[in-house]
C-alpha cells in the first residue's frame, strides 16, 4: 500500500471518528448536567432500607393512635354527654408535654434514640391496655384521664427521639423528600385509623374496648420494626444535665427567626382553628351521621393531607416556600370557618379534607427547616420544644374548643377560631418578614 493511500485512509478514519464523538448541538455532558439539575426523584428517601422501616413503623403506630383518638372521644361523650369532658382529653395529654418536654429532649440527645422510642412505645401500649380494661368494665372516668396522662408521657419521649431519626436514615440532600414521605405515613394512617375506629366501634355496638386493643397490637409491631432499624451514627450531646443544657433547644429556636415564625404560625393557627375535638358533637347533634360518620369526619383531614403529600412528593421542591406556607395556613382558616357553618355532611367532609391538605404544607415546610438548620447534637431538644408547640396547639386547642363550645356553642367556637387563624397569619407575616422571603428549602444550609 502506497504512502498516499495510507494517508487518505487515515484522514477518512479521523473524519468518521469526529462525526461520532462530535454531534451537532450542545455537548452530551452539558445535557447530562442539565438533566441532573432538573430531574426530581419522588422516591428518593424510600430507596433507603432504614427509612423504609421507619416509614412503616410510623404508619402502623399512627394507625393505632388514630383508632384510640376516635375511641376515646366516642367513649367519653357516650358516657358523659359533655363537651367539657372532651376538652379535658386534651388537657390530660398536654400536661406531660409541657412539664417533661425539655427533659425528654435532653434524654434523646444523650442516649440511644432507638432505645428511647422502644421504651416510650411500651408505655403507650400499657396505657392503651388500661383503657381497654376500663372500657370493658366501665371503670371510673378519672382513671381514663390517668391513662391519657400516661400516653402523654410516652408520646413526648417518643416524639423527641423519633423526630431526630430521619437524619439517621437518609443523607441531607433527601431531607425534604423524607419529610414529605414521613408526613404522608402519618397522614395515611390518619385516614385509615379513624375510619377503622368508627367501623370497629359500630361493629362492637358502641363499645370501644376492641379499638383500644388494636392500638396495643400496633405498638407491638412498631417495636419489632425498631429492633431491625440500624441508623447511621450521629453526634450526641456530652453536656451535663442542667437547666441551661435542657433549654439549649429553645435558645436555638429563639435565635433562628424563620424556624420561630414557622412554629409560631402552626401553634396559634391550630390552637384557634382546630375543629377535630368537637367532631363527636358535629357527628351526633349537627350532622346526625353517627359513629361511622364520625370516623369519616375524623379521616377527612388526613385524606386531604395524603393527597397533598403525594402531590408534594412528585413535584419539584418549593421555589417560594414562605409564601406557600402563609397561603396554606390562610386557606386552613377559611376552610375551618366554612366547616363550622356547614349543615351538609358532604360539604363538611370537603372542608375538612381541604383543611388537612393545607395543614400538610405547613408540616412539610416546618419539618424540612428543622432537618436542614438543626445540628445533630441538638435535634432531640429542639424536637422537644417543637412538641410543646404542637402539643399546645393540638391539646390546648382541644381544651379551648371544648370550653368555648360549652359557653357559646360548637358552631361559634369553630367559626371564630377560623377567623382567629386568619388574623394570626397576617401578624406572623408582619412580625417576621423573613418568612415571606423564604425561597427554596433545599438551598438552606445548617446554621453554625
């Protein structure tokens, strides 16, 4: 082969190679980089084994918790026919939250958090068993409140530890996705639990005994799942027990305006706008739908929340999270007002579903902020402070609803609470302008 032919063949091979590796348009590496930036993996958190175990455990335990919530409201109202008796349910459960939250958070930061959760779940199971026995034997009402107090103790220790488990099961880049799925597990159980509770009570001809025993079974399942959960090692607090150490979480929140605003918004909105405590009254005296209808009314907020959680999981992260949070809580207030004035069962269901959907937006934004901005060694104490806010809004809100319903009637109690929620949204937006300017949650770095 001559030199000229060899040179010609070499030129042709070079040109062919250029056509293969250099196609027209943007470079492939640029396309891959752009795809990486825009692709959203809705199942990212669920791809981790430990998170799946935690997700399943939370789903099962909340199922039992919601069955008990329906059962206790029905049982007490059937025996007392008193709105104030329903209000005392919240009071019995909020007292341990207020008094033990800071010690519980300190314990969660100092010792094995999984062990704390297992101990707390054991206490919850024993209290549920006590409620079953009191229901079967028509035991004294004060002992019912004592069991509820014990459940409050178990819940605050469990919540302080469980709220810190997500960072031990997924890496930081998946925190927002994990917060969404974590919320959806709670909400999904809250859809199934109240409906199941209503059906079980109706099947047992008004008896709540079996409903309490179902909670005992779910506690046992959760403990088994926790045994198999490993979790990555995280930094633990080495501070000696002291009031200053226990209050470190509260001081951190006070110095972080966005977290403080988000928690305050949830506290007062749910405190004023909560209607679920009075659902037994609406089901029996206003909407006339009985125990099964009560179950559906209790399930409706969580059904709306599940739909919203699925929507949030399969959409890209918030671009303007602060505005979304404020608008969602405002819609929560409007839905509460309409529910309070409604006399139609289907309209009431729709408003409760909307109320739950809007509340889930608040839950996801707040939970993601807590995951991204809180150091590992403070997570238990900050979760404990958050539990005080949540407990105050839910349990004290229940007491407030029962008290105002006794004084002014259930309709005025609920509708006025919705109006109060709208006022709170406006005040929070004015006092903490940082919340209005909050953009993408994923861009928020942890504070030093």
